[in-house]
C-alpha cells in the first residue's frame, strides 16, 4: 500500500508564490497535504493565506515560530537581539493588525507537530523547526553536517522526519544507531536562502514494506512581480524581502538568522 504526502512551508504571506506551489502539488495527486508552519510574517497578505487554509480543513497544518510571534505578541515579551529582529518584531505587530480575531485564534491553535503511521512500526514525524524546539532556540541550518544533526536527533527515531524553517529544501540521510532515517526540509514557498529563488515543496511517499521515497521539487513562478508587490506594500523595508525573493539569498548574508 502506497501513501503520498506533499508538504510545503514558510509561505510568509506571499500569495502568488503559494499559488504556483499549490498548482504543482495538485498535479502530484497526493493523499495528504501538510503545511509545516510560518503562514504569515515577511509578506504583504497574511489574512489571505490564513483564510485560505482555514477554508481547507482537509489540509493538515503545523504552527511555525513566526506564526506564534504574531499570535502571542512577541514584541511585548521579548527584547530584540539585533536590529534585524527589532525590524521583524515591528513587522509582526503590523501583520497581526491585518488578521481578525477568528484568524488569530485559529492560527494560534495549530499543533506543534504531527505524526503519521501509514503502516505499523513505520512513522513519519512533521514539525516546523526541530522536534524539540519550534525554531527560536535551535534549528537544522545548512552549515550543519549530517553527523551534527544526528547528535541532535539521537532521541527521535522516526523513519522520516520533515520540517521547514531554514528556507532551503533538502533530503538528508541521518544515522540513528543501526538505522538510517531521512530528514526532509520542504521550505520554502515565500522566499529561499540557499541561492535558488524558486519556491519549493517536498514529496514523502510510503511505498510499503517499510520503504519510503523522499524528494524535493522547485517551482517556476513570477518572482519579479511578487518582489515588486513587496516593495510597494505596507511592509517597512519591503525592498529587503523583495531582494530575497529575487535572489534566493538572505538579505543580510553576514548575519543569517540560524
């Protein structure tokens, strides 16, 4: 028995880029679609994204760290660690103003993680940042080796794990004792930081008999039009976000967020 999951994450209020990804995901004809957090923040249309997901209960959604920054008013409880984070917090407050009470409550109640078991003894675990932290204190950035990640995941022995957060899709084989687990990063829809500006999604397919097929896909989209929309939007320093959408790199590469 096979079962196909399609996953995407880190939409960050970018509607046109989500449209492009969803068109490709629909063509995959998946059995289940999973969104791995960060629907809002860093983009001009958070209310459109949240309402779209609220209207599609067949999609499973895990909460992201930036989602909770917005719903739980991080700017009131946390001192910014840098000018970048100070800018981010101001943007989160303005993002919150664009969501109604129903949307905020719904977003805040999304689960931290979800586990799927297509066959007895074969589990697939999904989370935004890490299985033990939403991404504010720890993450799996590109610079970490497979062995370094294996140390972080020593207590998490799922066949496959999938996450978002780091804005660069990949499939990595992570040793856990005598077993090799697969770690899939589906991010990102809204903007990438790995040098490829195209939005991405991931496919995790259970093939039966404990066998999995995992891959990541890139999607062609009108990045230039979406970049211009961000430049002309209500967002302070929208040019920073536009630059990320155009280039596929973080706006301040000397100070990566993780």
